[in-house]
């Protein structure tokens, strides 16, 4: 698992646990690593796409999707 995949999974977990502090820490670290908005987009979109896929499969409830 590469660093991007690990970051996406960690960010996704923070979102699903409604851990704003952890999510913010991951988001800031991602930006500060390369100062790239493209990396932020990859992190955010990857996490939200995974959450959406899990909802479609019935692995997450709609309320979890809304809260993330």
C-alpha cells in the first residue's frame, strides 16, 4: 500500500468517525508535504468515492455518508 492509499484510508476513517481534529491533521499534513492542491483533491475525492462505494454496497448507512 502506497502512502497516498494509506492517507486516503486514514482520512476516510477519520471522516466516518466524525473525528474533525484527526481529519484536519491529515488534510494539513497532506498539503504541507508538497503544497499541492492536486494532492488535497486526490485525498478528498478518493475518500468520498470510497465512502460512496461502501454505501452503494450497503456497508455504510446513509447517515454515515451524510456525516462524513
